[in-house]
C-alpha cells in the first residue's frame, strides 16, 4: 500500500527529496500532458486525468488512440507497434481565438452567465471554431471545483432555441407547398389555444403580413399559422428529418440529445409553441447541423472536428458526410435563404449586416424554464446565420446564457456581425456587390 503525497513536483523538490533520502518516501514517474495553449479550446481538448485516462472532449473520445500501448516482446520479437496516434483538429486558430475573445467581451458588456460560439463550413461540416464561456486551464484541471465547467455547452447542454427555430417551421411548410414566402395572414397579436394564450413579443399586433415578414419581424402567431397549414404530423416528421431527435455524432465525448417526449405527446399547445422554438429541447450543434440543410441546397451535413489521424506514419483523413436524401428541396432551401437575407436586410437582424455582402440569419430569444415554469427574467439569446448567403463559406451560431439585454437583437446579433466581418476579411471573400 502507498499514498500519494504530492503530484507535479518541480525539479528542485525532486532533487531535495532525493538528497534527504527519507525512508519509505519514493518518487514515482508518471505520464502527464502539457497543454501549451492553456485556456484555448479547453472544452474541446479535455484533459488527461489522474488515472491517466482521457476525460472530456478529444482526450475522452480518442483516448484509446492517443494512449497507445506498451510494446510487448515475445520470443525476442516485438508483437506489433502500439505507439499513440497523432490527432489533428479542424479548428482555425485565429477564428477560435476571436470567438473566445468575443465571449469574454460578452461577459464584460452583457454579464452573460455562459455561452457558446460555433463556426463551421456548412458544405462539409468541418468545425472551424467551437468556443465556450467560461473555460478552464486543463493543466490545472484538478483545481476546478465546479465540474460543470468541463462540459462543452455546444454538445452537452440542452436549451430552447426560441425564434431561431422559426425557419425550420417555415422550411417544412414551404417544402410541402402549404405556404409560400408571399403567403399573407392577419396577425391579431394573440392566438387562443384551449386555456392557453400565445402572444407576440411585447404584445405587438402586426396586421396583415407575409411569411417573409413573419421571419423579418419574428412574429410568433405567424409561425403558429405556418405550422397549422402544414399539419402536426408533417411538422413532427420534418423536425425528425432535420435531426432534432438524435445526436449529430460529432467526434467529441459526451454528446447529449433530447427525445422531446413531452412535445411528442401531441398536445395542440405543444405544437404551437414548438413552431416558434419554445417547449422543444435541443443543443446548439443540432441547430447548426439543421441549418446546414438550408445553406447546402437541402442536404444535412455531419459536423466533425478531427481533420486527420496519423498512426505510425499512416494518415487517415476525415471525409465529409453529406446526407444522400434531401431534407428539403433545393428550391425550398433557396427560398428560405432569400427570406433569411431579408431578415438581415429589413428585419430585426439589421445590425448583423456587413456592407457588400448578403448574409442570411435569424435571431432567437427564449425564456428559460425553471422548476416547471418559465422564468420572467432569464433568457437564452442567440443568432444563427451563414454567408455569403448563396455561396456560403461559413455558418455561425452565437448562443448567450441570460445576457443583460432585452433580446438577441441587442446581444447576439452584434457579436455575429463582428465575427462574420472578421472571417470575411480573414478569408478575403470577394463582395457580392459594391
């Protein structure tokens, strides 16, 4: 039996113990990881724990590959080669750094409780950045008291997306020919469903509006109208086709998802609220994947974060996985893209606009459920968008936990603009117009 007294000794302390030559005190060599980037991408990387096992993120997911095994010698012959593999990530250092910087700034300016930023290539699923706030230094993981900080909120924390889900409802209704971007209805500010009343934000009444204007002005009753035209069974089918009832299978440890059993019970009010993103639990990475179908001519793309794995000199590259079946038609995807451009050009997301470029996107502000009821003062605020809209090079999702702002228009949207402008300049993307 032995007891560990101290880990991670400095060279000076090791030398002192050896000189003292204390009876029963020994120095044991152990493997450890050094993380030179410290806080950078900490929830993605994870860490090598005290049992020399990878925990969280890449360390957990690829533990067997990274560890390797001791060489086994039999009859003077080495039985195979068991060196650990090298894992190369898809992350772009500069965009990852900028994303984390923006979340830290959101803490200062908006006093967020937490947040995530996802940047991916919507044509391939390649993750360009995946930032979390707060983050941690994996070199000092043992000093963290709140283990929740180790979780990657983009894949391990459920939330209700709010109005950023409305394009999904609209895509399904348009794809089935139940509405068009020009279909009009009369908004009276509220809808009565049984004993429940659904209202627009701030109780606003808009009068006659088209489906495009429903997205521009983020009208709750308009989303309910579109869902009613579609029908509950088809609505449920499309939500499933967009991948909201299953994990994305991204190559990171611990991805969660919700089967949304309460929503699936089929109550009228559940379908109504889900049409504008309340009462349905998803993860940020699920929403980002769903939007790849809009940006990618109707086909879903699987997100991935490992570019290649090199084992004993042999290289294995990750190939993009694009669904063979259309979630929506390419025509519907094009129509939705035009509607989401209009949201940025004419709607609540005007502050996302980058001059010279067409960007497509949607805001989302959702109340946070607490102990079975919705909080009156806590919100999730988000924005998801892609650009250039008709030849997308990037898709960005910004999610902020309880920022000190009225809606996402004043919190997530300006962050999207700053990051989109940075990527456009960084990639040297030519403008759509002068």
